[in-house]
């Protein structure tokens, strides 16, 4: 009943009401994640929630408006963040966000979701004004110091800017990408590595082909979190490498030195993602060139620049070189006779494993 009342309150026009409802859902999710996380995730994806009844209350089937789904997604993101994305829920959450939409929503956007070209031009111009502060009063602008202006502009960029009524359909599409970005930000790289093959092409396609501002914003956020996760793994590798001179044995460090996320990123076409972000910043993507009236979206551009910076930092730490060496070694090992591969796998857990020199193999 608490969840039912809270979800109903999400449609209230008063901010203090629906914000309290979001906090209540998050609090219940902290106490009962097994029931609440699947419940609200399917509510976000499908737009309806089924609540099992009790002795006092019967079964309830609730249809959710677009506004409720957007706010419920905020509750889901806060729950993931507070629980640090308990790893046992990651597979379910990723699968539901990627594959759980109904057919009519999974197919690309409808004509109405994009709005008329005139509306797009007005929306993007007003958003640019919002970020630049061009609409502020002259006297007020003079009183602000340079630091205050930069601080205010930074806050505006981080909020993502205003959302217009005609973009509500696109926001509903984008919230699933935002949930995936939040999962990446709090999950360990090894847990998220298997999903790179889906997430990387998702971002590339969204930046190249989708004219929707909310979708491109969410995709750029996902790209930033992908490289943030990569950088965390790179820093961990650097820490382990620096500790190699200590008294730890090779067997003690064996599991810690693996870099599954970096390898998965390379195998998933990370170079195409890097190129797509660079093209978006320069305004040379397919979506940009096909729409002559398109104004560069500020939030997406900033997030792409942040992702590029994270990627450059990870590359400087040598994570891509390390992952390429791992891939080369795996390829070389796969070409060895099967008896040697079996010998390696059977003795790897012992104290005196068979040593195969990677340099000799590669030569």
C-alpha cells in the first residue's frame, strides 16, 4: 500500500509531494530490494505495475503516465546509487533496460516524438540561451563575478537543461540509458564487462543516428561512465603493478591483474565509440549533416568531451596496450596444440604451474 500511494503521488504537480514519494520508494527499496527493484524497473520499462494484494488490500494493476515513469526512473537510479548496485541485481537490471520494452516502444521513435523542425530549432535555441545565461537581466549580469558566472554555468550544464513538453516521449526512451549509466558508475568493471558488446554500439548508434536531445544526452552520459569504469580498472591495474615489488607471490595477484573490462571494450569496437564522440563534438555525425537546422546540443557535447578526457587518461596509463597484449597472448595460446593448452589449464591452480613465456609465443 505504501508503494501504491507513493507511485500515485508521483503524478502530483507539487514538487514537495512527488519528491517525498520518490524518497519513500527509495527507502522501501533499501529495505526490500528483492521485491522493489524488479517492481520499479518493470514499471519504468513497461509503463505499468502489478501489486500483489494482502488481507486488507486486493491486487492492484496500475498504469503509469510518462511523467510517472520518468520520476519512477529517478527513484530507481537513487536506489541503485544508495545500494551501490548490489551485483546480484545487475544482470536483471541490464536485461530489463535493454530488452524489456514492449514492441511499440522498442522500435525506433514515432514521427510525433521528434516534433516539427520548427519546434526543434526553438527548443535548441532556448536551451543554448539557458546554458549561456543569455536571458539574464543586464544589471544582474554585471553584478555577478566571473567565478559566480562559471559556477552557475557549470550547475546549468550538469542539470542537463530544460525538458520541453514535446520531448516527453524521448525522455521516456532515454531514461533506460540513464539507468544503465548509473549501473556502470557504481558497479565493478568485471561485472559490467560482458555487457560492453551491447552498450558500446548503443552509444555509437545514438550519437550517429538519433536526433533526439534526451537520447543523445543519455548516450553521452553512458559513454562517459563506460570510460569512467575503464579508468577505474586502469588505476587498479596500476596499483597492482606498483605493488609487484612487494612480497606478494604471483598466485596471490593472479585474479587481481585481470582486465576484463578493457579487453571487452577493445573487442566491442571502442575505437568507433571514440571516433563517434569526436565527430559529435565537431558536428560531423550523420544526424548533424542530415539536419542542416540542427544546433549542437550543449550538454551532449560537454559529456562527450568529458568522456574523451577520461579515455585519454586511461590510454596514458597504458590500459589499451595492456588489453591488446592480453588479446595477442590469447590468440597465440589458441594456436598452440591442445595438449599444451590442457596442461596449462590443469596446472594453473598448483604452486608450480607450467610457465609459458608470452614473448616466445608471440615470436
